[in-house]
C-alpha cells in the first residue's frame, strides 16, 4: 500500500513538472510570435513608406518631361500618391503649385490664340489643386501668389479656396470658373472674363476688375472693398450681401444686378447703369450716384443717407421706406417714382422732376425744394405744412 502511494506521488510530481514546462514554453512561443509579427509589421511599414516616397519622386520627375502626355500621367499619379499617403500631401501640393507657376508665363505672341489657351496639363493641375485645397483648413490653402497667368484660358477650372493674391490674370478667360472662397486680394483682373463664374465668398479687396466681364457671375457675400470696377460689366450679376465699401464703379454696367443687402457705402457709382437693379435694403450711405441710371430700380428700405444723387435718373424707381435724409437730389428725375414713407428730411431737391411721384407720408422736414416739375400749388402748400422749404 505504501509502495503504491509512493508511485502515485512520483507520477503526480513528474506530470506537474511536464505541465509547468509546457505552459512556460507556450508563453515564450507566444511572446516570440508577437515580437516577430511586430518586427514584420514595422519592416513592412518602412518598406511601404519607402516605396511611396519613391513613387513620389518618380512621378515628380515626369513633370519635367517634354511630352505633355507624360506630364499629365504624372499629375494623375501624384493624386493617387496623396490619397494613399496623406503624410506626403503638402510636399505634393507644393510641387504641383510650383509646376503651375513655372509653366504659366505671359505668352510671347499675344495675338496667337493658341498661345492664349491654357495647356491641358495646367488645366488638370489647377483642377487638382482646387479640389484638394477645398478640403483643407483656412491656414493651409494652395498658394499661387504672384502667379502670372495673363491672357490664359481657365474656362470651367476649379480654383475654389485657392490663394491668388497679388497675381496677374489680365485678359484671362475665367468664365464659368469655380472660385468659391478664393483669396484674390490685390490681383490684376483687368479685362478678365468672369461670365457665369461662381465667386461667392471671394476675397477681392483692392483687386483691379476694371472693364472685367462679370455678367451673370455669382459674387454673393464677396469682399469687394476698394475694388476698381471702372467700366466693368456686371449685368445680371449676383452681389447679394456683398461688401463693396469704397469701391470704384464709375460707368459700371449693373443692369438687373442683384445687390440686395449689399454694403456700397462710400462707393463711387458716378454714371453707372443700375437700370432695374435690385437694391432692397442696400447700404449706400455717402455713395456717389450722380448721373447714374436707376430707372425702375428696386430701392425699398435702402439707406441712401448723405448720398449724391444729383442728375440721377430715378424714373419709376421703388423708393418706399427708403432713407434719403441729407442726400443730394438736385436735378434728379423722380417722375413716377414711389416714395411712400421715405425719409427726405434735410435733402436737397432743387430742380428735381417729381411729375406723378407718390409723396404720400414722406418725411420732408427741412427738405429743400425749388423749380420742380410736377409740383402743383396744392402739393407745394401741403409739403410746406409738413416742413419742406421752397426757394
């Protein structure tokens, strides 16, 4: 009995040692396997990063090719590199930006239409830059500052959120271009074609847009302070809520333009054509509209306090609830205008044509009248009772 128990104890001890050894070796194997996997993953990651960096350099070299198809394939390949390796984003963007700058010089033969048209590779590069930059934050926009693209053709190009500050796009074709949110301060866009372009939320401060074509373009919420619009064509342009303070719009064509809620305070609109323009709620304080055409324009609830409207054509204009206090309406034509509830206090209306104008409930306190067409004796007496002064 004793011998049997001793044998059992010995077998139990041997079995326990075997189990312990097995479990210990298993942990070592698992640890070794885990380390092997980790080393393999790191090696693979380094290998992939090296391969991606190599792809970047290979495709950047393609941009130096004299063959346009090779350059185009390089641009498309770089787009794939950016998608697969976000860490190479800015290195790639900077390279393509420099490529655009270096390959968009002023054409040597300006009269040759083929030289005026942007090449296909530049078009693709610009579309790529615009598409990629639109997803980045405010401080990381694509920068094309000082890019000279005079007389170039950018039709239908996507340049949204791009920086083009202090660049030159004189006589360029940017019709139907997407420039939403682009930074264009101080840029030369003289004679540039923007017809049908989307320029909403664009920063245009101090830019030169003289004689530019902006018909049917969208400039809503754009920043246009101190912009030169002399001779620009803005027929049907959407300038809703745009900031146009101090802008130069002398002789600008704004027929049927939408300027609802726009800020034009201090702007020079001398001899501008605003026929049938929508200016409801617009800020035109101290603006110069002398000699302008505002026939059938919608100016209800607009603020024209202190504005110069001398010799302005306002026939059939809607001026209901409009603020005209202290403004100059000398020799203006207000025939058939709707002035109900307007504020003309301290305004000067000498020589103004008021034939068939609706002056009901108008505030004429201290308003200066004299030699006015369309003012009957009974109307004159009524206006005097309401505080008007006739000289």
